């Protein structure tokens, strides 16, 4: 079954400004993909040819990348699509034409799912992406509304507006981190869906024992970089064993490890206010000499992708059921 789907939007902005937003696709600071409302686009490395990733069960790799101009993703046929989807920034008088084109073949059950489900969701996601770009230059512009059918599909998929949104936050200085004076600290929070569990241990086990595939790939790449330094690797270890618990409260668990090169602490905290819940993950690092600083300099780019990816996965899908 052949599939050809095109979306276009005129944006009154300079081509280089819109192109700069396109260059953030798949990253922590993604300014195009509507990751606050849909499954996020995640890549195993910065946007560039050869990067592998996807959104939800749709997998693809970057086939062509022209910075500020064009990105072509080629689908992995195992996900039921054979072909490409492309974002284009085309200069026009007074602005740019932002274009998305999906072309290829639906395979297997996707031949049935495309007209019944996937096309409607795809159309909504692309229009939401265009809205995000457009809003940067026309702030008062109204969002493209979802149809009643798309709203129904979102409810069936467990998606709620705002759940899964990851934001940087000031590292806390109270709770189990009180008295910790690190050299480096960062913190991220994710909005949890309604009815999410309030047992912090459930979140700890699911975040660290079942990380999303992109996290596993980033950990393997991180290990290749630090192995020559003689430092411990993480991708083949049991994450729950690798991060011993140092302290617990009803709403927080503190993990960490002291090494000869550096000490680190990881605080996982449940924040609740007015019926809304957020999960906060904070990392602190204290160095012991130059090797510790070198080690953290190598892994920091991965750290800033791994942590949001883990939180985003938790916020979108919630924790997996625990065995009895």
C-alpha cells in the first residue's frame, strides 16, 4: 500500500531562524517536535546523518541532513513503514515554507492501521510541530485543534496534555540533599499523568531497572569513552546494584557512590501539589582531582540526554506493573 502525505505551513520568519529550530530536532532542547503532548522524538546522538531513533514504536535513522535546511529520516521497515519522512525549510518572499512529506509503503498490519489510526495521529503530530515553530514568531497564533477522533485516540493511548514534559529545575538543597555542597549539580522534573503511583520505590525501580532503549545505547557509547581511563562501565551492570541506596523518605530516595576520582549522589523525589504530581531527578558530583573532572567532562553530554530521556519515558508511559 503506497503512502504519500504532505503538510505545508508558511511561517513569516527569516529562513536562518526557522532553520536553527529545525537543527534542534531530536535533542533535549527540541523546539520543533511536540514532545509535550506526544511521544517524543529521541535520537541516539546529536542530529546528523547516521543518527538512529524514533518516536513511540516508529523507528528510523537520519539519511540526509542539511543543517538549517533539510532532514530526511528513513524508516526501519520492521516498524511497518518503508520509505522516508522529511522536514524542509524552503525560503519564500517574506518568510519560509515549512514542509513535511511522508512517502513510502505501508507493510503488514500497517496497511490497515494507516487509514484507521496512524494517518489521523500523524496529521495531528505534524500540525502540532508546525504550531510550535509558528508560535515562536507569531506568539498569539491559535493552535490547530485536535479532532474528536484524535482526542479519543489520545485517551486510548493514555496521553494527556502536559504529561511527559521535562524541564530543568533548580537543584534542591533540602531533603536528603541537605548539607551536600557539590562541584556540579543539575536537576530535571517531569509532569506525571493523572493517577500515577505515589510510591517512590516503584519509580526508582522502573527508572533504573528498565531504561528506554536510547538510554541503553547512550550508556554503551559512554562506556567506550571512559574505558581507557580505567573507570567502571555501566551498560552491562545492573543499574539498581550500581546505584546503592543511601537514604529514604516517603517522597524521596537518595542513591550514590564514592569513588577515588569523584563522589556522586542521585536524588529521586516525588513532588505533589494541588492534585498534580511531578518526578524530580537531581544529580550532584564532587570531584577528587583532575581525573574526576576529565571523566565528568566526557560523560556530561550523555548525562544531559540520558536523564531527560529516562524521565520523559516515565512521564509518558508511567511505570510498568510490578511482579507480585
